[in-house]
C-alpha cells in the first residue's frame, strides 16, 4: 500500500483499503502475537496515513473502525497478557487519531452495554477501558454523554463479579462529580429501602459526600452523640440541682440576737446578694432572717409565728432579681435561676450559672476554660485568646470607667451599685443584649414589688401615684 501512487483513483484506493481491513480483521483473531501486532500496525497505517493521503471519506473511516473494533474489544479479555495489553493500548490510541476522533466511533462502540453473564475477565477489562477513556476524554465533544455512560454502568452494576461492579461505581461517582443530580435519575430512588442494598448505599453516601452532606450513617452517629451529650448534661444538671437542694436543707434560720447586740454583729447582714459563681455557692446566698435592731423588745410567741410566715414568703422570692412567685419552691427557684432570672447567665463554657455582673471575672478566674480567656485592660471584658491580640490592636472597644460598672453583654458603662445593676439588666430601657430581660418584664405581675424591677411591658401599674 505504501507503493501505491498518489494519482491512483479514489475508488481503487478505497478498494485497496477494504482489502487491507479484511486482512486486519483476520490478523486480530490470530493467536500468534507477531501476526496480531502486524495487523495492528497495518490498521494504524490505514487510519493515520492511507486515508488522509488519498482523501478517503468519513464513511470509509467508519467502515474500517466498525469492522475491526468489535474484535479488538474481545481481544482485551484474552488470557495472554501481551495480546490483552496490545489491544487495550491500541484502542486508546485509536481514539485520538485525527480522522477517527471527530466521529466519536470508538467511545460509542465501547459503551454499548454487555450481557450480565459476560466472562468476568472480559467484563472487567471492558470496564477499565471505559474508565480510562472517560478520564482522558471527559464529556465535552467526546461521544460520552450522561445517558450512554449511565446505561452502560447500570447494566454493569448487575454483573455477578464484584470487581466489575466496583469499577462501575467509580465511573458513576466520577460522572456525578461532573453533572450532579441527572445521574440519580438512572438509579433507584434514594430511600431507606434502596439503601439496604450495600451497593446503592455506597453510591448514595458517595453522592452525599460530594454534595458536602453528611451521610445517613454519619447523621445517625451525630444524633447518637448529641443525645449522649444531652443525657450527660441533664444528668450533670440534676446532680447540681440535688447539691443545691442539699445545701438549702442544711441552711437554717439563725436565732434572734440578744437585745444588746449591734445590727452589724449578726450573720443576718449577709442578705443573699452574693455571686452565683459556682454551683456550691448558690444556696449559701439564700436570704437570711431579718434581725431586730437594737432597742427592740424580744419578740413574743405570736410574733415568732409571724416571722416564720415571713420567712416562708421570703422563700418565694428570687434573691437576685426580687421576683415573687408562689411557684418559687426550692425546685422552682432552681429552675428560675437556670432558665429565666435576668440577673444571671449560664456560662457557655462550663455550663454553670453566674451573675452577669461578674461574668468577666468568672471567665478569667473560675471557669473550667479560664486558660482560654484573657481580660482586656481597656474594657475589662474577658475575651477568647484567639481574638485577644486583634481586639487589643483594633482599640475599638468601649473603655471601662473607674467610677462606673461595665456590662459584659452590651459593653456599656452605667452607675455603680447593686440597684443600678438591677435597673440596667431588668429595666424597661435596660440592657438590649440581655435575652432574659423582656421575658422577665412581660412575666412580672402588675404591681410587682421586686427591687429595681421596671413596670411590666404592656401592663399598667395599679395603686401607684
């Protein structure tokens, strides 16, 4: 064929090419390696040199490929490794021939579905060939489209060989990365019944991972972990509440002082406005019995009964915000401290309840995570150490004033004093960053007597002039 003159008529050149293709067809089926290799060399010459030299048509190229490619696809499953590798490499090379590539003949022929009972070695070689070809060509103007690739792969998923199915899975996952959701239309619906099948569960979990979603297995683990953490937190809270109850049970009202005692000499001076910084200090700060000042006669039996009634009523009062509620039993007060008292806040790190006024001190001196916080010398607030340097550098914080208190929630300064803290954290125009404030104001009954508590939102105070 190399000796044929260029002036040869096109019909004669076409006839000569068909004769050569017939020889190639015979040579591909031959078991002798040298004959097989010679057939491949002849086919390569026909497609790369003979066709462009004699300007043969696309129909002639199609004829040559269609006559030889099916035999080559069978050859890639040959038991002889050399024959198998030669056939595979030639098919991949032929895909890129100048006159063959635009026709997309090779990819279209290769993705024709095979029978599920095809020999495992031949099926696996076919799958690996498609995988390599898809990696080289992609979907853009290559002959591969979502439909023909998925039709081929879904048929391969039914093959009895696990190795064949694994390659099909890899191709489907690669295709999903390129086109996304359309791939799922060729698969069974994504539901619990389908996911019972290991094959489809692995595919859908891979899709979830590509989409950035946690797999259902990971979601179950996450839910189990959350439930476990929640149970542990509830158990810890119950233990802390029990400690509070035990501490409360151990605190008894102090006896009345002698007539000649001074008001400041009694333990009653500590009226329960202490800092709820740790769980073991909560009940120690319960309100103490009021003490009769100097010069007042010793109370009679009737007055002692009145005092007992007064103490019972005081127990219905929150010692921090001054709210009174008949539901404030020991347990009711504990719940009030944990959930709604506007003067208190749960530490996000150690989960203990602390007074808002001392939150910064708690974070830097008492909290389990105190090593992670540092106090700003400018605003005196506790900051995570990861943000501390930038905070100091920016100098945008509101500086604390020596003669005023600084709120760690809204970062504003206000007048010092216990009542001023109440007004700021509980008042109608108080701290806008205290989430418990509005709920407390709305909850407060008409004419409430809690100290420093503003008028309830939407309720007019009665009997006040």
